[in-house]
């Protein structure tokens, strides 16, 4: 078992100065194993099903078998690393999955070290050591940054996230505090009308984590609606129904084609490229709003956080 660490009396001794925070930014990893304090070892059946991506904007993205996770990461000093609350899907993965255990590690991570191209994360009190290896060959590039994954959904997510982030920055698009509060107010009213009280039995700490997750979700959804509105105003075209709100599909395609022509991104794997473009070119998989109809007219006329329940 590979360990660039010294374990003495259960203590995890880091070799300080071996790494710094900048080398984590923009990197992507897949799980090798989780070694617990009692020497229990959990290995994934397929490392590519368990990944960790450190994004340049301080966000982290995880794949955990049939689930997805996201949160924030920070490294305030050499070898120090900490993650914020991790929001994740809760699907029931097949037998043998270590999805739950994998996602549970991140809230306890406090330090890291790199050796021989592998990344090792250590949790509090040396409870676990999580080993990663780099995700495979470069399959795409976005603004000169390598994307290393064979998962088509992750390739699409990596490209769209970076392109939308740049577009929002260029257009000064963001969620305003008043908009976030209004969004949360409407969400709570909607839940109350359905008899839902998500934080009824939560501890104070758990309630704070849920509130933080809800705020992050509101911020993200508001910003994306504004991005979609701006793209539709710029490129026009048809709009499709989606669970999280209207999407200007034709505008997406034209925007992406322009970005690709200008070299903002490139997909090196031909199979992944076909998968990437299918969402934007295969009309059979979408439900389009009637051109000129009521839904299309209202799609970007009034912000959803300002409409009546």
C-alpha cells in the first residue's frame, strides 16, 4: 500500500512544504482507496466512478458511483485543505458501492500531500487517508485547462461550467442578495403549502448546513436564469422545458459553436464530442415551447422568484 506519510501512534505526520494550494486548482482525480484508522481498506470497483475535481473558483465537484456531490474547498496554507458542506444526490447505488462512505469523508478532511503524482487527503485525528490518482488522458480543454475524464456528463459539465462562468463575468451577471432572499422566501412558502418542514428535526448545526445549501442553490439558479435570459436575448431561437427552468437550446448551440470556433474549448475524444453535441442538436430528446406561445413569451419576461406561487 502506497503511503508518502509516516504513521506513528495513529498520528498523521505531513511533510510540510511538499505542496501548495495552487497545484490543486484545476486538477481532477479518481479514487484509489480509503484507508481507515483501523486499517480497513475500501477500494472502488471502478476508480472512474469516484472522482474529485478542484475548480479554480473554489468549488469542488465529486462523482460517487451513481451520485454526484458539490461544495467548496479552500487551502489557506501549505498542505492544509478543507471542504465546505457537501450537497449530494441520494440515489441508492448498486450493492458493493462505497458512495456513502466516500462522500462522508470530505467534511473531515484537514490536510493533503502529493507524492509520485498521487494525491493523499487526511481526515481529522488521522481517521482516514484517501488516496487519489490523476484522472486519465486529456479528453478536452477549456480556456487552456485540461479536462481528464471519460465520463461524457462530466466533460459537458466541465465545459459548460467554465464557459458560463466566463460569460457571467463578462456580462456582470450575478444573483443579488434581495433576489436570493425572495427566492428562499418563495421556496419556503411552497414547502409550507405542501406540509413540508425540512428542518423540523434537525440540530442547530444541521439546520445551518441546510440553510447554507439552500442559499447556494438559490444563488446558482438565479444566476443561471439570468445567463439563459442574456443568451436568448443575444442569439434568439427556441426554448425547451426543463425541471430547473426554461433553457434557450438554440442559443446554447450557437453560443457553443462560436466558443469552439474561437478556441475557447476543444474536445479531443471523438466519441465524447458526439455525446457532448447530442444534447444541443438532437431535437427528439427535448420538449419545445410553442414558438410565440404563452409559455415562450413568459419564459424570460418575469424572474421566477418574482412570480406568484
